[in-house]
C-alpha cells in the first residue's frame, strides 16, 4: 500500500510532539495555535493513512463503500482545517488590526461553508496498484479552499514583510511553499502521495525556527529568559489580558562574590520561585527574577510568601529587593514594563510599589533621557555664560559656564530639569565632556582672555571623575586645545558617596598640580558644608544664592557669613557671592568683604556672543 511516506511523516511528528509536550511552555497565543496546528496535522496524517487502507479494503476485500467515502471526507475536511489553522497562525501578528479582524471573520465563514459543502457534495475513490486517490465535487471544493488559504497566507505575509522578522518570513514561506509544491507534484503524479509528508516537514521547520522553546530557557536555572518575558508581555498587551507581576533582585552577600556561589544562590532562588505556584518565572537579569500573575492579590500574597522565606530560614538563600506591580495595564506596554524595572531596581526601599506617581516619574526621566541623547546627537547643547565681577580689580575677571539644551523650536531647557537626572543615569559623563569641550573651544579663540577674563568656571559633578580615566577629559582637552590650565576653574559640590569623594580628591590634586583651580559651589546648602570646606583643596567658596539672599532677612545667616568670610580669608581662600540681584545687595556684599560677585544685578547668563558684547561695553 502506498502509505510509507505518510507513516514516516507521522513518526516524525509524534517524536517531535513528545518533545513539545515535555518543554516548559510559555502560554502565549502563538504557541497555543502552533500546538493546535500540530495536533491537527497529526490527526490529518492518521486519516490520510486510514483512508488509503479503507480504499484498499473496499476495492479488494469488499469493505463498505459508504464508510470508505465517509473516511475520505473526514480526511479532506481535516486538510481544510489544517489550511485554516495555518492561515490563522501565519497571520497572527497581522490580525489584531481592525481590517484583519474582518478578514479573519471572512476566513472563518468560508471555512464553515467549505466544510458543509464537503459533507453534502459527492466523493468517489480510485485505486489501481500504487495509484490511489479520491475525486469528485467535494475534492474540488477542498482544493479550492486549500489553495485560497495558502495563497492568502503567502500574500499577507509578503505584503507585511516589513513588520515581520526575516526569520519568521523565511519559515512561513518554507512551510506554505512545501505544501504548495507537494500538492502540485501529487496532482500531476498521482502515485506520489506527498502532501501529508510535506505538511509534517513544514511543522518541523516551524518548530525549529519559530517555536523552539529552548531559545527561551535560561541554561543555568531552566527558567524563561528576558526575551521570553518580552514575548509573553506582548501577548498580554495585544489581547488586553490583565496581569500583575513582581520582580525580585537578589542582594548578593558581597559585590564580588565568586561565580559558583552566585550561581548557587541563583539556582536555589529559582527553585524557591518555582515552588510558589504554576505561574511562569523569568530570569530577566543575572540576579533578577520576574513572575507574572493573573491578579494583583495573588501576586501580593506570593510576594509576601517569598519575602518571608528570604527573611527567614528556608528556600531563598539570600535577601532580595522587590518591585510589585498590582496592575500591569497601568504601564502602557512592554517597553514601559522594562523601563519601570530598570528605573527602580536599585531604589532604596525593599518593596517598590508601581503606582501612577512612580510611573509618571519614570516617564519623565525617560523623556529627559531622550532629550539629552537627542541634544548630544543633534548638537543642541548650548553654553551660556554669566560674568563674575572682581571687587578688588573693579572689573569682570571670570565667567561661569551654565549649560542649556535648545529645543527644536529654539526654546531653552534649564539645567535644573536635566542635570540631576543625567547625574543619576550616568549621562552626565558624556554630557559633561561635551560641555567642557565647548568651553575649551571658546577659550581657544583667546577672545575672552583679551577682554580680561582670567578663567571660566565650569560646573562638574563628582561622577565625572570615574575610575578608569582620572581627570582624563580635562587634561585631554586642555592639551588638545593648547590651553593654559589656569584659565580653567572647576566648580564642585558635595557628594555623599565616600568612594567618589576619594576619587574626586585624587583628581583634584592631579589637576591642581597642572594649574587648574577649584571652587566649592553652593556653600550653605545641603550640597556643600563645613566638612567639604575643610577637606577640599578649593581656592574659592561660592555662597549659594539662598545664602546670599538670606543675609538680608536672617540675622543668624548674616553672622555666619561674616564669620565665614574671615575664616576663608585666613585660609587664603576667596569668596564668591552668587545671586546678587540689586544695587543694595551689591553694596552690602562689598561691605561684607566678598571678593567676587555674580548675579542678575550685572547680567543673567547669556550666549557667548552676548557675553563678549557685554565685556566689550564694560572696557
Ligand atoms: P549653580 O551652579 O548654582 O548656578 C547658578 C544658578 O543661579 C544658575 O542657574 C544661574 O542662572 C542662577 N543665577 C545666577 N544669578 C542669579 C540671580 O541673581 N538670581 C537668581 N534667582 N538666580 C541666579 P542655572 O543656569 O539654571 O543652573 C542651575 C544649576 O544647574 C546650576 O546651579 C548647576 O548646579 C547646574 N548646572 C548648570 N550648568 C551645569 C553644567 O555645565 N554642569 C553641571 N554638572 N551642572 C550644571
Ligand atoms: Ca555653579
Ligand atoms: Ca551655585
């Protein structure tokens, strides 16, 4: 009997099916449809074989022709079902949009009508040696439908090839193409019963290329990977299914714990998460897990359960930090979920609860992040300069460089909006280098020096002096632009981080030897205090704006400032008063004995062209 190929196909499918069933499954729609298509393919092959056996028995051994026809009909009905499933699976990514909902509904109507027609239309069979086939109106109907589904799937895939990954495209084309070629061969060479086998090979292609779950399994823990989480969440958002989640970030015993110990901690934690319930567990980072739940309440209960374990004795070997999100739909999509996690994974609290306030903050940070990235890319970082008056010399001998970002519409964004965020997310390193380069470019023209400016004050954050490149960018640019280091004064503020403070000191000493000077910025605020004043080798101390203005309203501040001026002078340091806005304030500051005065009284921060005009007008 001509059933060898079908039996081979069936064997291959069954073996693969056992593997598919054994896999840890990610419950997404794609996957469910794939498994459905796979099962239908198996049943279809079984009926393919059974129908040939029946025809054989009917022709040679008097088996019931009515039953034989019925079996043949079931077989071709299954073929149509397979075509329909293939269509659904192939177009899944496209079918959410409205238009495709209509197309999908049409395909379903066509499917139902087709199946009814097959039931009512006549079918005949033929057997002559190895040539076996059925024919008749029911068969014609099957051909028409199968060709419709295959060509429509191919057409839609091709039409949307830009939205579909290359890999998916190739797999879908191979699968559907195999079918088409097999059907054609079988049509012209009636004894080559290829269709069933081709369908089986097609399923294997799909499995290996698109549905292989091992790509989504982490090798160390056997949990799902971050990619798997993306896919899973995409499904949730696409089909608007509610979900909740929490992440757990393991706090290692020490930052440089050995890999073995880390892996052990990770594996044991993974096991503890799996024991919590049936929900999918993802390892989304070296030391971070995420578990998705159907409801916020259950997520919360489970979070408490695992936290109790972490704090207590069993299961989790080390402590963890959690982010708990009771309602995933608060976040607008997969990107937001990951952004939220990254934004808060290192926050100080042990459990961060995702609410609208935190989401808005995250979105704002994201917006600022993009603002800075784009400004760096499109060269929209601008430096404004505010002249600083030297009381003793009676003229402007210095200017502070203050950064702005120019919006596309020409308006300026204040540094108060983006500098704190850049300090947090590390962008300050690149941004700070850009600012410094721009200042160096201006100094290199020599224009300011000719107008009596002895140095430009540049604000730097402690984070700009990192480990790898001590004082690197400053010395590099000073060399590159061939500047006198004495033209540069760096303004620093306090940092709470002791390691950074240590690095900052090292860098300062190196730069001071070179000839660069330092100012202690924002004195009198939380950002700079007495401890800094004593421990930092700065040449100037800048009285903060609030401090300067407090002089006129608060007698205690007045006393402190008087004392500070004396101490600073005793220590050979100079005092700069910021935020001087009126003539009266100016007079008072001069009387107090400050050395430099900066403020709106003289000038607001202005672009370099205006600064040059301002200085020219004054000389
Ligand atoms: P800051 O270093 O204390 O800079 C002085 C701020 O006071 C500037 O605000 C300046 O425009 C403002 N100011 C000057 N005179 C007066 C006055 O008479 N009255 C009032 N009300 N304000 C006055 P700006 O330019 O908005 O900068 C804000 C902060 O952003 C700066 O405070 C500094 O901490 C940071 N920043 C600015 N540029 C840079 C930079 O290039 N790098 C770094 N790391 N931080 C910067
Ligand atoms: Ca400053
Ligand atoms: Ca300041």
